[in-house]
């Protein structure tokens, strides 16, 4: 087995909940040695979240965002805890934190403080709204980022109440942007440069997802609005009603439109001036949907998905998560896996979202128990029993 791409890279994960832990898990999956530094007592607040209990104290959410990490409990409010973190930072390559902007600096653990002990450190801060700007000090979670970035303004159906995206797009998007920027900065260090500060935010990340919508506004001067499952660039490209439910399809160019009308034996639609071009089909979107569903409602959704696919027209069923994960394609893509855990036994985890042929990601460690690796990491720092006792007396590990 080849070495994993990030083997030998040490990451200090001083983050909680989703964006930071997810970003650090991606680094860990690629081989990085990720040390999760948690507050003593409760640890990452996600350990006790989700409203239902497992066998042990950790939630399924925590178990799905923290594999391949080691856990160390450290009281960063104590002088001894802060000094210990500085010692750990000397040999680290990357640090990821998601405290409120300015909090780490007030602790004496900001970028400049750690840069002084390790100039090559890549220091990544994740926050709701970034480290600068009038909203920087606001607490921010995925919901606020979706609302304040404009994402919610285009989600849902016209005239309906506000709707957020069903998955945490700002959190996960921020994690992905943070990983790409952090790795770019790390590559720069390896090429002979110095470390740097990475400022990632949920707000900026959600805004970055608006590439189609904002271009529509910049091009027309009209703010985009919710379209349900439709698309502002082409039509028909949406969910359609059949005799037994909905499915999705997309005849999103002229060739596919001609093929769809022929397949449905609706050649009169080809002669209908309302639908003769993509721009006209967009302008008459509702009438187009009504006409197509006159045919689609005659037969079940599975018939239409199979028939359209056979004709080369993109289509698909609308699946639940269990159907997606446990269906034939999700299974073939290994998108559900199980991890051995000392308390829970077999724990389901989401599989690796991308596949590397030469250095495939690996599960090397179960999601850590709180403070499970205190002794191990302290020993690696050369801290023996006597010094550890002194640190404990000074409150380094106290809740």
C-alpha cells in the first residue's frame, strides 16, 4: 500500500460542531495525524447533540465527523493549557480553529502568537462571517449563513415561506473551501515558503455557491427568485408529476427537446411557438410544465425514468436517504461503511466522497473517545509522569 498523501502531516483541530471537524476529518482521511483538542468535561458539543442516545455518550453526528483523529482534552483558559498548546504547535503543520473571531488572540493563541513559535504553520480560522467586516463578531451557524448570503432567497417555491437547503450547504461548503485553501498554503510551505493565515467563513462560502444566480442578476439587473425544482438556465429541467408520484428529468437542449416530444408522441409541441427555443420555454415555463404533465401523468414514474434514459434523455427517481445509501449505486460506490468502535460496536459512516486510485483514503482510527489519547500525545511531547502531574495541578486538563 502506498503512503497516504498527507502521511506525516500533523494537524491541530481546535474546532467543534461541523465545518471545522468535517474539514479536519477530510485531512485525516488523507493520512494526516489530526489531534482533536477538546475542552475537558463535555468535549466537542456535538458529542451530546442530535436528541437521541447511542450506547455511549457520543452522538451519531460526532461519530460521522471525527474518524481518524486522536482526542486530547486541554483547558485553553489555563496558562498551563495554553503553554502546552504552544508546545504542540511547534511541531504542527496545520491548525484549524472555529472560535469566535478574536477569541484565540485574546487567549494568546492567535496566528501571530503561534507564528512566533512556528513560522511555517498554516493557521486556518473558520467562522460564521469572517475575521473582518461589520458582521465579523456575530455568532453564525449554517442557517444564518444561508439566510444572509441570499441562498434562502432562491430556495423553495415562488410565493412560499422561507426555506433553507435541506443539507447544511454553508457548513460543508466552508469545510471544503477551507481544506483547499489550507492544502494550497501547505504546498506553498513545502515549496520553501512560510506559513500563512487562512480566513474561511460560512457566509463567503455560501455566497460562492451563487455563481449562476448572481450572474443572472448582474446580467439582467433582476434579483433571482425561488423556482422550486426548475432551473433558470433551461427548460424543461425539473421534477415532473407522473401517475404515481414525481421524478426528475432534463431535456435541457434543443436536441433533447426534439427527442422528448417525439418520444411522447407530442410533436405538436415542436410546432408550438411558445416552446420553440430555450428562451421561450423559460418564458412559458408554467405552460410547458402543464403540457408535459398531461403526458407524464398517464404512466408511473418508473416507466418514465426507464423510457427517458433509454432514449438518452437524463432522468431519475427522487430517492430518500435510505434508498440512496442502500440502493445498488450507493452500495457500488461504497457510500456507506462501518467503523469498529470500542463502545458502539459497528458504527455506520458516510463513505469517501472521492476515490483516489493510487492512495485511497483509509479508516485508521475510530472516532475518538473524549481524551482517549492524552497520555499518547503527551508522551510524544516528551512529557513524563512527573511533568504531567504538574500540568494537571496547574489546571491544564481540568474542566
